[in-house]
């Protein structure tokens, strides 16, 4: 069994997951108001960086 980083698809897989998480949260009616007025591309970038560093990229 490989590392979690590898099992999630390496850089490309983790970037997709991080972007999807932000998209899903921004579309969720219960929490979407927290994202209103925020720079979603910048938030995605921060989420990707956090995830990649945390998973050993």
C-alpha cells in the first residue's frame, strides 16, 4: 500500500480534491453565505497549498 499522497493521486489528484471541496462548499446552500464575496480562486489556491503540504508534497 502506498502513501496517502500516492493513493489520492499525487499532486494532480490532491489539487482536484482541494478544488472540488471549495466548489462543493460554495454551492452548499447551508454554508454558501460564508463564501459570498470571497475570492474563490485564491481560496482554492490556499486550500491546495495546505493539502499538498500536509500530505507531503
